[in-house]
């Protein structure tokens, strides 16, 4: 089983990224035959990023991956932009992609609804994502439920190519883990950099505490029992606490002397202690630039080798002459 996935370097790593994606990447690397995880820096370009911010964010994501437990001995780690075969494969696959398929994509429809400046990169985003997956012949792509459509589009494109040229491309399956739920942000919506409602896992303790204390709660007075079932604080707390600690917290929610402020402090203590070892490891990695360069070069070499095999098969099937 080969697993392929990636994360965009569009901002600081937050709890939603970790719980919804990276934590599962780490689990998969220990049970998959092969794992390809990349920093999806091309995918950020359609938002017109500041170049220096993109460069820094790209390195930051790599440090985050390594600090959180991705092992370059088990996982091929690389930059999307270090694999030139991806752009050619994207172009070829675009010729097998109906306009209607792209017009139904959630990201495009959402951008139109919000009257954003939609560029060609955003419109064809699903084709680039399909190339990212198909280039490495992924069997499984771990995603949350909100990402399911992207895999369906990838499968549709691959099937259209295969129906015309034979079984060239591997048809991937989405692995939707029940635990890969939508992680609530500080305002109750999905935790997302675009909503500015995140809790940054590598922020200083002071900054993390400030973000957690800004979590939106209802107006239930402290003397009345609180409902953990509809509380954003508890929804996050349960990801970092044991079942026994969650049960104890539920009892506290029923206490007349326990308020949301207490719950937020408890969440901060849990998250801060959970991520503190990762924070220290990240600081040490950031000082070893040679190690980071070696990891990226080795990962890119393997990714290019695999992508070139796929591209050669695709070119041959499509009738592109090799000189």
C-alpha cells in the first residue's frame, strides 16, 4: 500500500492541521509499504503569496513535519516544486478533464460565491492535485470528509485517461478516517488559516494561551451546568486528554463553580504540555540546515524517479514521441 498526501505552506501549523492530517501521516508511515508526503508549495501560488513568506513557510512546514514525527527513513519527504514531472503531467491530464468537472469543484464555487479574484491556478487546482496523487501511483490518500471531492475528481480524471489508453494510471482510494473530523477553530467554524481562527501548535506558550482564551463559548452563567457536547473547548480538549480525563472534565462541566474560563485553562495546560517536546525538537532541527537540505534532496530524487516512470507511461500512451 502506497500513501500520498501533502500540506500547503500557507501559514503556521495549527491544531487542525495536526489532528486532521499530520497525525495520520505519522500513523500511516508505520503501516504503509511506502509513504510520500510533500510540501504543496505550488498550490499556494493561486493566492498571490508574498514570495518571502512562501519561502519561509515552505521551510517551516518541513520543520513541522519532522518535529511532529515524520521519519525520512520511512517517509519520502519532498517539495512539490522539486518534481518537474508534475507540471507536465498536469498539462497532459488537463486535456482529459471536462470543464464541468472543474466548475463543480468546491474551492472554485466557494471563491465565486465570495467574489474572490478567481485565477486559472485556482480553477485548475484539482488537476494539479490529481497529478500530485497519480504521479506516485498512490493506492491510498488519507483525507478528511471535506476533502473527499478532490479524490473523486482525481479518480474521474484517471478513469477517463485509462478508458482511452488502458490501465496506465493507478486509481487511488480516499481513506476517510472517522477520527479525521473537522476540527473546530476558536470561532466554532472549521479551524482554518483563511478564517484566522487557529491555535498554532508551535507558538510560544503565551501566544497559544491567548489563542485558546479567545475560543468562542455560549453565555451560560457559571452557576449553571455547562454542556460539553456543544462546547468548542471540550471538542478540542478530548483530542489531547485520556478517556478518564475527559470523563472527569465532563463532571466539572456540571459543577456550579466551574466556568468556561477554567475549561480554557485546562485545555491550554493539556495542549502546551503535549506540544512542548515537539517544540524543543523543532528548535534543534532548525539549527541543522545541512540535515534539512539532505532530507529534501534525497526525497526529491526518489519522488522524481517515481514520477518519471508514470510520466513516461502517460506520454507513451498518449502518443507523445520520445526523442
